[in-house]
C-alpha cells in the first residue's frame, strides 16, 4: 500500500512533532507547556446527554492501577492531570492543574505552580500535598497497589510541596521527555484524604471516584451503565454537556448496530474492520481509524522454564510469520501496521532493513522477503538444543473482550504449532486477565500494549525496562536498564538518536518480548457530536470538556 493510500484509509495523520521537547535542555522542557486558547463558541449548544458505548465494564475505577481503556475512558472526564496534550497540536502541552512549569538551569529540578481555587468533587480544596501524594503513589505504590506506569517516573529522586500550591520535583538527571511522561493521561491527581485510607487497606480507589475533572461519577451499575454529570465547580471552561452515559456493549457488531440505530451517539473503540467500514459509509456518521502507539507483543514469562532460556525465546520469534499474522489478525484487531524495531511506524528512530533482519524471525515483516520455512527449521533446531521435545505443551494467556488480545493469541498458537509446540489459549475476562498477568500467573501472554503517548521514554521506559510497568515477563537486565538511562538523559539530539538505536539493537537480542504488529484503533460517532478530535494517542483528549451536541 502506498503511503498516500495508507493515510487516506486511516484518517489524517497527526504524528506529533516533539522538537521543542526532544531537542534537549532545561529550556526545552519549559517550552513544552503553553497556555490554552480554547473557549466555547457562542454558537455551541449547551446541555444534553452524550451516550457512548465503552465496550465493556471497567474492571475498577483506579486510574493509577489500570492499564485498560475501559477504565480510562470513564475516568478521564472525572480527573485532571498536571498538563495535557493540546488536541490541536499534539506536540504541545497545555496547562491543566499546573498553570506553570519551570526547569532549573541544570535540567534536574522541575517546579510546578498549581492553580488556585481548584476543588475536588467532594468539595475539598486541591493542595500541593495531593499532587505530591499522587505522583509518589504512581512512582512508589503502597503495598497492595499496582502501578503499571511507575517506570515513567523512575528518574524522579524526590517530590516535595512548596507552600500550599507549589510542587518541586528533583530528577536524578536531566530528562527531555519528562513533562510528557508526567502528563500521561493515566497520571491523574487524586485526593490524598480519600485515597490514602483506602490504600492502607491494599485496595485503593477502585470504587471511589473523587477527582477535579469536568464531570463527576454519579451512577455506576455494572453491566448496565455508568453516568457522569457536569461538575459545576470545574476550574476550566464549563463543559457543554449535562451528562455522559457509558453503556458496556461488549460486541463490536452490537456496538456498530447501536450507533447506526442512534441508540448511542459514539464509540471510541473499534478494532474490527468489518464493523468499522460500514460505519464509514453510513449517512450522518463520522468513522475513522488512526494508528496509535499500541503494539502487540508475545511475552514469555522468564521466571518459568523453559522461557528462561534465550534459545527458546528466539525460537518463538523464529516461528512467527509476521506478514501472515498482520494479514490474518489485522482486519479483526486493527493490527494493520508494522515498524522496524521498538518504536512506532514512521518513527525517526526506525531501524534499517538490514538491522532488523539480523534478529530471528523479523525478516518475515511485510516486504522484507524472509524465508519462513527456513526460520522454522532454525526454531526447531534451537528447541532441540534446549532439550524441548516435540509436542511440548504450553499455554498463552489472553483477554477475551478485545480482539487484539484474543485473536492474536489464537493466531500465535497456530503458528507455534508449526515448530512442534502444543499451545492452548487461556481466554479470561479483563479483570481475571490483568490479575493473572500482573501476578506472573502465565507461561506466555499476547498483550496489546497501548501507550499514553509516543515519546521515546514513554515507549522504551514503560514497555522495555526491567522496572517499567509493562514488564509482564518479569525479566531483570541491568545492562538494558543502563542503556535506557543513557539515552534518556542525553541532551544532544544526534547523540541521543544513536543511543536510542543502540538500545533497540541490544533489547532485540534478548527476545524478552517478541514484537508482532502495531495497532490502529477505530472510532465512530454521529455527526451531531461536535468538538471531539481523534488523536493518535488512544487515551489523549478523552476529558470530553470540549464536546457538545448540535441536536
């Protein structure tokens, strides 16, 4: 497919130019934050209820502990972050709770000024202590609390309050991507008075939603609906909608039918092309697919034999025909895209064809001409060397409600059988899946890992470090972690690019994770839904504070 057709099929490209943030230096960090110019237009209509299908029930409401859009889509309108991506210029940050961010000359101290007069939904005032508590909760979660994105704040040495509304963050070293990382859409600010007692019980705010966002959760009936109501004391421009209702319609076909029959106004998550394509052609509906920073990986649990053996992990990679995987799973799960290396497609840090072909099985990417049959012979030879008999039985854990998880696991299981492995697929609901995955209760897992942004430290830090929140395979590698730190702190763009390339080359050698494809998720809404813009970051711009209904 030509590049022009690729863009036409998937909507306008909004790849962010992060030049001001990635070019390095304290000044670059400071320029990442710009004032918001958006104000509701007088022609917009106030009122009404936006009806959305969320695709299923949120496992819980704790934004810090979750890794699923099911929680984030419902939670984002209820919470605020320190800064947020500008939907009109995704390479820029806008103030949210932090109205000002400054960085010291050495790039190691970030000072935030918190807005005055912000209140939580329970009426209590937001203070710097709530910010300090929230960031520490993400970075170093209390016992019983899981933090998938703790690695994003791994460079933070200390967070302290400076008066009622000042926050100072001390970094171990300069980090050009830091403001983007701390602005991750999941890194919301919670009330210390509400969350801390619940954290002491090891549960956290799984069923409590007390934020500072434009909407507040007023009803939650699992299996039926979740209702958010406009928060009249919101610190920003007053949202136009009266309320938002989320309906957990699990099937994509059913969600598409609900939209076409006008029973819902929008669904921001479609994977299946057979469902999305008719919506593109339907009158009065806007439907699109956009590439997102979401990769599908096969992840071995290295704490379990035989996956502690690098020969076995390489054999898994050699067994996969990636071109066939994309052709098979792409239309079902949105896995139409591929890159070379660990960064998203079209990244400036993409590896060369010769570089990626040096790693077992990656020559089977579309257009690279790899010999799959020869790869599988090599895979069987490696398994034999590792003492793995033909017919060896293992299993792949998969989440059942999202095609990118379920169908990927089924496709991979079929391909692994070609090298003599007998693989079953263990399909679980979202809650059970995440409990098993984060607890290491699996042999192999196919995971559609969606990142909140495509900054280098976001992808590499969260997805590919020992301490990253997505290290589901539970590997530990000090050399890899050191390489990550070296590229993260480098302020010279050319030198940093070389370090990013080196990190990818070294990580690919380990086969700790086996890359399969990149996903582009669809979204569709009635044309009466105005003010929402689809970004390449699946999670960004989901606060719904700009959205209004024209009829």
